[in-house]
């Protein structure tokens, strides 16, 4: 017997003597699944809460991927759908909106060295209901987004302005009277943040 194979046999014999028969380390599960290591279950049930903890973080990131960003030499425009930022008919930003606006704040900060930097927030509604109600709602939402961006930017906030346009500037033509186009309405409900350089 070679020296190397003798060492392997010796290690195996020591392990067999150190681990009592029938203990958790001496048994193996028949295939994939939970095993018991010293009384602790290291299976799917133990990992499930960790997966649940991560789910809200991935949900926060998903809307940012869907945002539309238009880069031009003189400005960057970021178009956000209002359905994630606001509840229907509301101008109150929920806590989840902070994650949605974080990407906008980061873009403003990256552009901040420009001495002529300015930010404009414009909000549009979908044309449902009375035009005056949509106009007022768009103005209240624009003021809320501008305030949230200003608070997130802190002391280094650039000049900012806001405007609400109601349904007067649709991206998609509104449906004919008596018809409804939910996709068109969703596209027209939007917040546009323009970073002017």
C-alpha cells in the first residue's frame, strides 16, 4: 500500500470512529431535499423567508426598468407612468414612490456639475372625468413630485419648476366618444421630468 492511499484509509477510519452511527452527519438524505445538520433544518422552509424579504426590493426595481428616458444634447427627459406613483384620483405620493423617483434623483445628481442645470416636472392625466378635475389633479401631482425631488436632493437642489397639463397633451390620441381604450389612457397618465443642461 502506498503512503498516499494509507493516509486516505487512515482519515476515513478516523472519521468513521468520530461520527457515531445513526447521527445526523452519518446519514444522507436520499436525493435533493432538506437535511438535518445538528438539529437544524437547512431546507426550502428555512430559505423561504429570505426569498420573501427580497421580493419587495425586486418589485421596487421593476418600474425603473420600464421608464422611458430620452437623451438629447440639451436635455434628458424621463417619462414615468403615474399608476405606480399615485393611486387613482390621488396626488399623495406613497412610500413606494421614493424608490421610483430614486433613479431620477441620481440622474439629476450626475448632471449637477452643469452651471445651467434646471429641472422641470410636468404631469398629464388621461382625460377621464371632467377636464377641470384632471387639470387640478395634474397640478397637485406635479407639485408633489417636485417637492419629493427637492427633498431628496437636499441643499444641492438646482432650480426647479412644475406644471400640470391635465389631458391637453396626450401621447396617444384619446378614443372616440363612447369608446374606451385603457392602454391609451395608461400611456397618457404620465410624469415627465426634464433635466435641462
